[in-house]
DNA sequence: CACTTGACCTGTCCGC
DNA sequence: TGCGGACAGGTCAAGT
């Protein structure tokens, strides 16, 4: 599920649930999901209090009182699910009783708190990861050094946005948009949604996109992401999202996963194709190649 | 360097 | 109903 709005939704929900709690135990059944669990958990996690949760790009940064940080990347199918007194929370409010008990077959990491509550990292495809490292070293890892600016930052301008793309003039605008070193947090949903909003075809070469088009793409991206955060993100039908709302952005999506339906702007039939190796949704009339 | 492709995994859906 | 292949909201490591 996770692009910037979904990770931000998880961050907000989780902040109200686990900040202030003390870790009693932590374990994984899959070393690739938590590579340094064996070496560092006992010393730097057990007994630590959770002091804050931040987000950078699509990564969650769970800060501990030991000056270590638990980094979490959900990749394609990762979820953080909190359970207290037998009640399961997506990352916000109590879910209904349809949800199966945890842990289940996709549970990769379990974190137990001293008050008896538990945080599960579930990840069907095992692409996601949890990593524990000194807070001071977080900015030094490759991902953090390479990742581009936060698109919703108050001081991030349309001019800066456009300038980030110049390095990638010869590739498609969609490939560049998905490149985390250009701008942080954009994934397949919000790339398609904002390219449609700006009436730019995803296969257009970056070099052909005008200054005015970049300005429009910048404001569409910010609008779409802000709306998605307000709606609790996008979720497929089995994901439990924050606020007990299940993430309703997909109800507002204009093109994503709407192939065969009408373009809300011109009523042409939305098409699905493949661009930059990803399923891509466009209006054939609003977005010309 | 910039760019593209395949790999990493599991599960589901679709066509034969 | 069974089976093969394509595909899924993301990065990486390789290759050109």
C-alpha cells in the first residue's frame, strides 16, 4: 500500500498508540525482514521507550530513548498493526471483528510492550524491512543520502521541483517521477493521478515538459497527496488503515485503477498501459503523448 | 553518469 | 477444477 500519504497516515495513527510505551521483547522469524535483530535488540531495544515517530519519504523512523531508531520500510505489502487487549488497530482506531488474529503467516516482526500490547510488522511479500541503528547514523545510510526533498514541505517551491528533473532529461516523466532521488514519496498511484491532473502523458520525455507544465504538476502532486492524507490514504480491500476509515482515497481517484471508466474531465475512456515497467493509467484525450 | 531490465517474494486473478 | 503466466501501491543490483 505505501506511498507518502499512506506512510504518513500510519505515522499519525501509530504516534497516538505507541509513543510512551516501553519495549519488553522483539523478535523476527525472517532475518531479511529485520537483519540486525539478533545482534542489537537486547542491548538497544529491550527496556527502551518509544519517544517519537517521524517519516522521511516512505520510511518510518521510530525513535527510542536509547538514541537508537527503528527504521521501517513497508515496500509493497508491509503493514504495522497494533493489538491491545485483544483489539486490533490498523494504525489508528479499532477495527471490526472481521480481522484474523495475529500473528499470522505474514507476520515478520513482533514487538511486545511492557503493558501487554503488541506491534506487528506484517509483510506478505517480504520486500519490506525493519532496521535498528543509532539515530545519529540514520542520515548516513544510502537511502537517506540519495532521497530527494519532501514534496509537501512548506519551503519546497515549484522552481525547485522542476530543477530536480533536469538530471533526467532523457527518460520519461513517469520514470523520473518515480525516482526517489528526484522527489521523495511519489509512487505509482500518485504519479498517475497527478500526471492526469496536469494533463501530461507519462511517456513524455522530461526534456519536453515545459516550465508551466512542471508548475502544474507540482501543484497537482501536492493537492493529490494532501487530499490522500486527509482521506487516510489509499487501501486495497484487506488493509486496515488509520482513523478506522480504511483509507478512502481510491474513492476519489480519477484514473488509477479506473481503466474502462470515464475520464471525469472529458468523459473519454481511461486506458491502461505499461510505462517505466509499471501499470499506467491515462486519459487518451486529456494526456497526449 | 544516466537509463533499462530483472530480481527480490507471495498471492491472486484470468485465460486456456 | 487445474495450471501457467501476468501482475501487484517499491526499491536495488546489475547490465548497456
